[in-house]
């Protein structure tokens, strides 16, 4: 399927979606900066995912960029493609059921639910990728420990002669 | 031992020399590469050991998961099968996976060795012929049964097994003066874990190590010999370094070793390279208890059960253990959305998890995956879970739920996209019966990657000979977990060590 409009260079092929599978997980290379439209989507998903727990000090976008920096280049490109699709109304509708839902927390939480239970491979894979990035950016933060009741690493001493 | 970094020390005179006269160049510093370097230096050879990942001093290891995973794991612990369905944990720092592994130490099951003899003709790999090598490796790595009380996470498994009339077996560990912290997966911060770095490389004076060095490919001479190896600094596409080769030992671990040979277009007339790559695919159940479990503290794996490993490896079989649980690790395996995810995370201190690792490579419907490299040289693993394997997943979930309820769990949850918490065994069994066992629905992970450069008697059946040397290249040997023609059927570290010790001694040892 070829799209018209600002993203007419983007081929929405089954393969592109299938490739998205590779992004899920916590994944290493160059500095990465999100585009303004991607930022809106990430911010909305992050807030919904960590609702009630988002620490005041949180800078979700910085944390998400830090995680994206560690993802293999090809997989990051696939994720970036997915986010282009989520910021372009027709493809966003195809993937979420809404044209531009990202300012409405209720719709965002519905989208997450829909993705979790979806039987469509592209939605399953975007869900897995988004979940992995947000989980890594949030639960990788010491600040999240208090919310979940993890007391932190135990104390220890260095054994003699350890390299 | 001298350590350089190709990333940081590129300007040093060491890298300007065209030939250092190394007798052996080894790619990879994990179980296979670390032991090979140690032995070859003892035999008096001049050895160069190359490692893709960094050297992280024990004192510099971070207990923060967000820092540890990108530093110590392949693809920052986000390596996946090409369809994204199975997460693969593999180490990538000096010491390889032995730096981050959970220290469970088992000899190769005799049923596995028997299968190799019967099916692949590997007559030299017998319990008696390998026994002396297991003994030496157990000494070198200080492998002993764990004699401190298990943590509560392991205690749940012990209790569940006992109440189900099964035996709780004790795991041996490769540690020295262990402080029972439970941080093994983030790299042991005390130096107690006897990784290949702490137990072997530290004591190998004739070895020069270059870290942050990615072995991209090698060139071949007309005489079917490896001529030169090309490396890049980690994460870079420039700054190439070439090293002439007398004898090359490939120990990059499964997936990576096959990828190096594929990128180098090494001869593979029968198209065996990268095939039969195994994972011991793991499925999980979580259980909540009234009392605290604190699954993040204490030696991670000390109790196991092989009650569900049938004697005949062609039949379904899985080993049951528990994994350590840390926040990010837990968050990444839970396939649930916002509210449900937060609720489960907030119960971390009362959570027990069990894992069932399924042996693969024995049954006709379980022939492993295939490693590929793309035009950019990036590696991919295609691995499908067959209906046969899915039957094993379902059975394993049922068994683990039963053990958790028997141990007193309040509720049990299959780690599956559609699963709900169940308050009793009969609801749990009904639920498991109805869940799809397809990857992507069910969370499937692997920390045991094996095969891809299988040993075989004849070139038609594998990549290397029974002595580890390449079927078609004179001066190349593969010494790591990618040699196995099937999965091991138990945690594989000690099998890699013992097999590599035997091959290295027989091929390159004195007398
Ligand atoms: C989290 C975790 C827990 C585990 N727990 C256990 C356990 O409790 N018990 C057990 O028996 N097993 C365990 N294992 C598995 C065990 O550690 C491995 O099976 C074993 O270390 C494999 O040895 P290897 O030599 O084949 O590869 P590895 O130990 O993985 O070493 C390969 C090394 O080669 C390097 N390398 C790869 N390609 C290149 C290249 N092209 N250029 C330069 N360097 C390269 C890699 O960076 C890596 O450091 C665990 C593994 C993990 C990841
Ligand atoms: S339990 Fe702690 S001290 Fe022991 S090996 Fe693991 S991390 Fe090191």
C-alpha cells in the first residue's frame, strides 16, 4: 500500500510492520533525537503507561531518547517509521482507530488496551516495541523503585584481588 | 596480561605495528574464548584475544539496570529473533556471557551425549571421555554445591516440588566468597563470580587482550587458509584494524560465530552454517504470596527439577528453575498494558517466578533456527516455535502453576498477553488450556544460545569436525557453544568449558 500526502515516500508494507518486531526489548549506538511530532506521541504513551507514578522530576522524552540511543540502527529506523505512521492521520487511524488521539488521555489508554489484545500483527508489534521502550525508560530509573517497592541493590564489599 | 581498547587506544603504537607474531588469534572472551586463551598461554603460545564489548572493572560495575544492560549485553539486552517474538539474552563484555550469567553449573546430561553418539556419530564425546575435563573445569572455576539457604524465590520452588512429591535438587555454582547478593545478571560487583575473566584470563600472563574490537570478517588465501582478520572499533564504521592470522579460533558464542563466518563467506558447500541454532526457549509463570519473597536478593538459581525431562530426549522435556527478578527485567517480560502492568510491578516484593527451559534440537519438529546476515553484515536469527514446542510450553505452564499453588501462592499468572491472574489451580489449568501458545502472545525468552557451527563427522552434516576444526579451512577452529549439534538440555556454561578444554588440549596441547 502506498500512501498519499506528506508521507507519500512511506511504503506501508506488511514487511515494514513485520520488521517492527525486532524493536521490542531494551535495546546500542548513535545519539538519537526525536522529531516534534514523534515527541507528542511518545509523551502521551509514556504518561498513560506510568499514570499516577510519573515522578515530578521525570523528563520522559530525555529518558526515551536515552533508551533509543542503545537500539540497533536498523531497528531504530523501523521504530521511527512506525511513529511516522502514528503521526499521519490516515495511517494513525489504521493503527489506532483514531485520527489524532494523542492529546486525549482517555483515547490513549484505549489504544494501549486495544494494542495489547489485538490479533493484528502490526499492532502486536508496535505494542511490544512501545512497551519495551517505555518500560526501559521508566523502570530503568532509580526514581521508580519507590513506587514499586523495590528497596534497591544490597550493600556489598569488593573481594580481594577482584579485577 | 595487557589490555587495550580499540576504541580508546587506537593511536597507541601497538595498533600501528603490522605484525605482532601472534601464534593464535581468538575472537570472543566468554566461556570458550576465555578458556582457550588461558590454556594456549599455558602451552606457551603467544595469544591475542579480541572482544567486541568493553572491559569493565569489577569496581566500576553498576547495579543500575539501565546502565548495566547496554554495557554488558548484546544489543543492550534487546536482541530478538527476527520476528521479534523471542528475547535473547547474551553477554558482550570482557568475559562474555560468563560475566552476566547466573552461575548455575551442570555437567552435560548423559542422554544428550548418547544422542550425539547415536545420531551424529560423535563417539568421542562420552561421559567417561569428558569426565576428566569436567573435573578440571570444576576446579578452575571453583564449582561447588551451594551450601547457604536458598532465598525465598528458590524456596517456593523447593516447597512446591516437595508438596508435589518431587525432589528439589540443589544447583552447584561457580563462585568464591560469594556474598549472596543476587546481582549476578548485572555483573558480580564483588568479584565472587568465577567468570572467564576472574577465574582464567586474570591468571593468563601471555595473553594480549583488545576490547571494544568487533571482528567483522576474515579474508582467505588460495590455500584455503584464513589470511587476515578485519576489525572495527565497537559501534564504528571506520578505524578499521587488520591483523594477520596464523591460527584463528572463533569463540564469539552462538549466533555471533556463525555470523562472522557468514560475513567472511567461508566455504559452506552443504549450507549448514548458521542452521541448527538452539535457544532452550523459556516460558514463565508468576505467583503472588502473602509474605515477602524479595526475589531480587540472594543467589539467583539454587534449586531445580529435572522431573519433567524424560530420559529419551526425543520426547518433550523441560527443566524447571527460578530466575532472579529485578525491576527492569520484570517490566520487560510482562506483556500487559498500563494499569495491569503497574499493578504487577507494584507487587514485585511478593512475586515468585518460575521458568521452564525446553530442550530443542532432538525431535524432528524442533530443529532450531537459522542465523542470517543482511547486506550490511547485521545478524538475524529466524526461529519458529512448532506445534510440538508449543505443546511443551502449555505443559510447562501447567506444571509451574501447580508447583506455585502447592507452595502456597495466593494467585498465579501465566506470562502471556491474554492471561489473567487465577486464584486456584483449576481456574489456572482451564485458563492455560485456552491460551494460544503462539510466540508474540506468550512471553518466550532465552539466555542459552547454542549451535549454528555444529560438529559433525562428515562435511555434509555440519560446519566443523569432531575436533572443532573447520571442515574446509585449515587454520580455523570454532571453540564455543556454537559447536553443539543440539541444545544441551541443561544450563550450558560448564558444557562449553569442558568440551572446549578437551578440544583445545587434544589439538594444541603439548604431548
Ligand atoms: C543472563 C544470562 C544468564 C545465564 N545463566 C547461566 C547459568 O546460570 N548457567 C549456565 O550454564 N549458563 C548460563 N548462561 C549461558 C552461558 O553463560 C553461555 O552458554 C556461555 O557463556 C556461552 O559461552 P560461549 O563461549 O559460547 O559465548 P559467550 O560466553 O557468550 O562469549 C562470546 C563472546 O564473544 C564476543 N564476540 C562475539 N562476536 C564477536 C565478534 N565478531 N568480534 C569480537 N567479539 C565477539 C561476545 O561479545 C562475547 O563476549 C547465561 C547466559 C546469560 C546471558
Ligand atoms: S550472588 Fe552476589 S556475590 Fe554471589 S556471584 Fe552473584 S552477584 Fe556475586
